[in-house]
């Protein structure tokens, strides 16, 4: 049995916050891909959970509900977030970093992949 999706209100707030950060997100995606770190940058959006995955984007931003981190496919495989057996399936599902931001959204006991168009 899979977990229910993250509630729509939380996702709407997240999308609004992503819109505010799009300039920063684009700089980070460019830095990760151009430096050869990964062709699969993945942002993590979470609420209050402490985690040992990725790096924080910036200090907490006043008025924002969500916290943001940057990671990449290779780190997620290394840490067991994505199992090696599902790597090819993930790569097929992954949206191009040129056209979308990829987010792993963590909220309470739920998680969800979110692909946000850049335009």
C-alpha cells in the first residue's frame, strides 16, 4: 500500500515558494551540471526534518514554510534513497534539467517526486 499524496494545500504553498526561488534554482542547476558534478540535479523540499542528504540552498528565508536542499542522483543512489535496481527507471522518468526542476518533496511521513517546468 502506498502512502497518500502530500496534501494539495502544502503543494500549492511549495509551488509558490519555488516560483520565488527560480533564479537561485537556475544558478544552482547550471553550477552542478557545468562543473560536471551530475547531469541529474535534484532539489529536496522539506519541512523541519533534519537530514543528512544534499546541501542547504541558503539560510532559512523569512516567511517560507519549506526548506530547500540540493542533491543529485548519484548521492541519492549512494545513500540508498534510490536503489540501484530502479536507476534506469528513474533516469527514464527524470525530466531534463534544461526544462524542469526535479524535487523530492518530504512532508511528514510522505514523499513525492515533483517535476516543475522552468517556464
